[in-house]
C-alpha cells in the first residue's frame, strides 16, 4: 500500500508537468497554415497571360493607326478610308483584352488573397491595370467623339491613350519579371 501512495503523487506530478508543457506549447507561434488555391487558378492564369501577350502588338498597331488618323485630320487631304475603322477595331480588341484580363486577374487575385508571397506586387499590378483601363475607357468614350472636332481633345485623347499604354506595359513587364 505504501507504494501505491507513492505512485499517486508521482502521477499527479506528471499530469501537472504535462499540463504545464501543454500551456507552454500554446504560447509558441503556430505553424503557418496551408494556402488552398482554387483548382481553376492555373487555367485562368494561362488565359490571363496569353491575352496579355496579345496586347503589345495591338498597342503598336493602334499607335501607328492613331498617328495616321492624327496626321490625316490635321492635313487638308484627310485620312485614308481604312484608318478610322481600323482604329475603332483596334480599340474594340484592346477593350476586349482588358475585359478578359480584368476578369481573370481579379478572380485570381481573390483566389490568392491568403497567399502572402508576392501580394504587394499583385496588388500594385491590379491597381495599375485598373487605372490603365480607366484611362482607355475615358479616352475611348468621353474624348473620342470630341477628338474629331477639337485639337485640344485630340491631343488629350492621344496623351491619355499613350499614357495608359505605357502604364500597362510597365505593369505587365513588372509582373513578368517578378514571376520568372
């Protein structure tokens, strides 16, 4: 019986020591949680990237055609017949590419919202692309009609469109370099 009485305090001491060890382990930092990303993320990212690769050639064509339009309006001969429809078609294609990329980019940004690695770059890219899309929208909807009759509005249209192109190319290049 004596041994039994000696064991009980030892068991209680072990239980108390175990609870202290457990209390100490609660104060240690928790392991990082696994980040679960939507399975369709990679597919959307592929669409986003390939659409983004199509944008610089569209910009080049649009800038060249826009320059022809700008010169033609200023000259007495006027612009060639193909210039205005080509410029309009380029604007529609760029707008469509931006619609696809804003949708896939925002969706992927949301699916990666818990992923800390590269978060700042993704947020800066998203904000700059939304600003560029706003610039294109303003240049194409508000200024396009006035640009036909006003030299001031024509210059503003050109300045905002070219600025949006530069912002898009800089932001896209930054993401490309960050993800290599």
